[in-house]
């Protein structure tokens, strides 16, 4: 069992930066691919970014490439999402999730992630 807890959300202005953190319980953090999803009102949950257990591979959704960076610190059981050049369309609830290894083709499918955090709200004003 893994418990995930996000933090770092808030209200910012367009162009600002924000860093989200996701801290996991348990001693098996290094086994999991970590990911950030987001969901805006009336929209489907979408993958923002994912990172392999040893940080050797990362994957980003098209809408955040070049602006967001995912990273992890396995010694601290924590994953991060550094968000830059924020836009109003980035407004959403951001969720941290984890799963055992999956090929890139499956990373974007929420159903494959066994553990989720409660979400943290990010609001970007224009």
C-alpha cells in the first residue's frame, strides 16, 4: 500500500512559476513510476508528466513540454513538478499517482495507476 500526499498548489498569475511536491509513504517508492495528472472542470483527467523509478526516463504531455519539469528524490520518497510560464489553461486540480513499470504507450491512461493523492488546486489568473 502506498499513500501519496500532494502540496504546493495555489493561486498565481500568468507567467509565474510553481512547484508541486508529492510525498509517498512506504519503503518501496523506488519501484514505482511517478506521474502527475491534472483535471480541469468538465474535462478528462490528463497526464502532465511521468518519471521512471531511477529518473532515467521522463515523459511530458504536449501542452506542458518545455515549461514543466518532473523530478524525484528517492531518498526522500518525493516527486516534484516544477511548473514555469504558467497559463490560465493550466488551471486544474493536480494529482500525483504511481504505478509499476509501464511502456510509454500506457503512461497516459489513468486506469493503470494504482495509487493516487487527494489532489492540489492550481489556479492561474490572466
